[in-house]
């Protein structure tokens, strides 16, 4: 049973470009969470999704960031017009229900140059 | 452990010693707590969790203690091994929402010397 799969593991983008981060949850998991981690800091919650629904996006920046979890395929975190401050590690986690522990992927490290 | 400027608190122990990592949480309404281990370049790895109706829970070589009165959580690792070296985060769920929505603590760097 594969864990949470994120790709790419490393992503380099120039300022102004778009970044697309993908997350495939564990088999049987229908709840997905995205987190951002700056160096030497804890993870910060961004968004919580179920299939085709955004449940809680209270941690998402108001502009340039969006997330989706379509009926088929992985969850996508999209960052438009990236800036240097977007450089961070982005982690996805998944769980079977809302009342079970979430398991994290290995993350995507985004570097904006 | 000792704070290092603005960086994460650190704890250095010898192999075979017991380690205790502490965490103060902020929200008295939190009812679910997890400890994660994060190795360099990797995602957080679940270690152990505890719900607010308990004050102690044991796993393999690890014990989590919860003191709701002072909003304090600790992780005890018995017979610490070099493979335990990592950053350890406590995380709390604010209650009334999915357990996957967590507020993470600052983290503690554990270094185990052979």
C-alpha cells in the first residue's frame, strides 16, 4: 500500500511563472490536506479538501493560490505568478475520514528564482 | 535542551538514554494531539497520538503525556537510538474539525550521539 505520493519532489520556477504541485492520497483516503513549511518552522495548514469539494481553506492566501481535488486524479495545489516568498516545502496529507490520523507525503520543495 | 537564537530548541542525548521532548499548546479547546518525527528532506512521520480524554498513552518505546490543566504535552522516548535523531513536532487539532487540520508547534531538534 503506497503512501501519500507527491510530485514533483523538487520544483524550480522563475518569478511570475505558475507552479503546480500534485498529491495522490493513500488508497482508500478521500480527505486531503495541504500544508506549507518554511525553513526551521512547523507546518502551517493551508486547505482541506474532499473529492470535488473544498471543506476549509482558512489557511490559503487570498490571491494566487488555489487547490482542487477532482473526482478522478490527484489533488492539485496551484500557485500563480510565483514570488520568492513562495519558496517553501509543500506537504500533502491524507486520511480515510475526518476522525482519523492524517499521513503525510514527502513534500514538494519549491524554489522561486 | 537549549534555545539557539531564533532557531529550533535542541536536545542532545547519548545513545541508550531516555529523551523527553516538551510542547506547550495554545488552544484549550483542542481535543486531539499528535507527535510527528521529521527527518531532513522528508515529510512528517506519525509517531503517536492522544485524545483529550486521556492523560497518557504508550507505544513502542514512546509515551505521550497530556496535562490539560497547564496545556502541556510531552513525548518520552526510551533507550534513544541514533535513528531517532530528527526534528519532533507536536500538533494539536482545534476541535470541531477534521483531525487532519492541525496546528503545529515550533519543533525540537533531537540529536542522539553514539
